[in-house]
C-alpha cells in the first residue's frame, strides 16, 4: 500500500518558513512583499484559486491586491494594466489567472509581463532560463512537485519518469525539470500526449508517473508498475448531488493505484496546495531580488 505525499502538510511548512522570513523583513522596517492577482471573468474554479492565493498572502504576511475584470475586457485594457504593474515600485510580482476568455491572446498577455515580476514563471525568458538551468522563477505547479519529491527524499536520479500531458504550465516544464542535472532531476523523461500511441506501454515501465491531463480517474492500477511513485496534477470538478454540487477528481484512480504504488499524491491535498505555496515562494524571491526595495 502506498504512502501519501502530503502536499497540504508540506505546503503549511513552506508557508510557515516564508512567514518567518517576512517577520524578519518587517522587523528591519522594510515593507512587506506585495503580490497582485488579476482575475478575468466569472469562472468558479479561477475565482476560488485567486481567493485562496489572497488568503495565502495574508497567512504569510504579504500584501496582496486582487484586480478583477469582466469577461468582456479587451486585450488592450489588460495590457494597459500589466504595463502599470510592471512599472509600479510597490508591486514585487503579479499573476494573470488562467485560463483567459477567447478574445484575449494568452501568449500576448504573458509576454507583456516584466520577467522580473513574472512569479508564475510563464514568460518565455523565464521558461528559457529554466530549461538552461539558470536561476529563475519556476512555474508553481512543477516547482511544487519538485519540492514535494525533495522533502520526502524520493530518489529521481536515474529513474524512468513518464509525464502525461504537455501543457505549457505543467507537463512541458515538468518534463524539462525532471531531466535537469540538479536534484530532484536526473530522470530519463518521456513526455506523452494525445498522439502517443499506447500510453500504457510507457506508464507500465515507469518509476515515476506524473499525470496532468484533467481526465478523472484516467490512470488505473493495472497501468502502473509495482512500487511506482504517482503524482496527480489533475483537479476536475465533477458534478454530483453533494451540497457543493461537485466533487474534486484527480487523473489517478486512487484506490487501484495506491494498492500498487510506493508513494502517491491525493486529490485534494496533494499538488494543489503545493502550487499555492510555491507562488508565495516565488513572490518572496521576487521581493528579495527587486530593484525597488533596498
Ligand atoms: N496564473 C495561473 N493560472 C493557473 C495556474 C497557475 O499556476 N497560474 N494553475 C492552475 C490553477 N491553480 C493555480 O492557479 C491552482 C489549482 C489548484 C489549487 C488547489 O489548491 N487545489 C486544492 C483543491 C481546491 C478546491 O477545493 O478546488 C487541492 O488540490 O487540494 C490551487 C491552485 C490553472 N491556472
């Protein structure tokens, strides 16, 4: 039976560590780090995520601001706001919550963010630095997974790692990071996607499987090998009759995979809270490297 990689517990530890750092900053009479989140539209999950980011800021002692736009906002209005935030001496980092409505070119928006304030690590300059093993902001979800593996001392060196899904914010950066020379990395990585002929052929041989598909219960126990490490990034709201009206489903069929795996992340309480904690980490890094807060 697998042991749990408890993302909620580790995320609390990381936030507690950041809180101590912020207390020291405030003792030295400097201003607190400041994170801004931009939310466009009314997507229920996106609203919940940005609200939780604001709560995390309160918890660690950061200043936070939430800027809301209607789903009809134009690209130029958003770009204007980004320009303002890029120039603001009072803002250390900001994020634009994804996904964005169809009329907005997501790439254009991300490219407009000053890479020094890009605490999501999505800007091409930061993505390139990540691939080149240079110091930069790592995207929060992959950063969270690496940190979870590190804190549980999971060996990644020389392991076969299969990633399912090649999104720009999870699967693709994850594939680069797991193959980097620094710990936790040094894995032999296979990035599978919708055109992969037989995903099972890969997952059955993998020491580490990372699923980032958004397809509830996709990965079943008979698709993995005995002792594998299973990381579930998928969080899908599936409608049901509960008071909330939905439950959260991962990409992993938890019971059948947990029976065979050595380690496994739960949903909820696995990668999600780690994503939030690593955004806080990136924000304090942005603050410390900012040219504005000496
Ligand atoms: N600008 C960004 N947009 C999006 C990102 C991102 O990193 N930056 N990632 C995802 C959503 N995401 C962060 O924004 C995110 C997803 C899940 C969680 C989380 O805490 N999940 C909890 C369950 C929460 C719930 O009840 O719904 C868990 O898994 O335990 C936090 C952040 C897409 N957009």
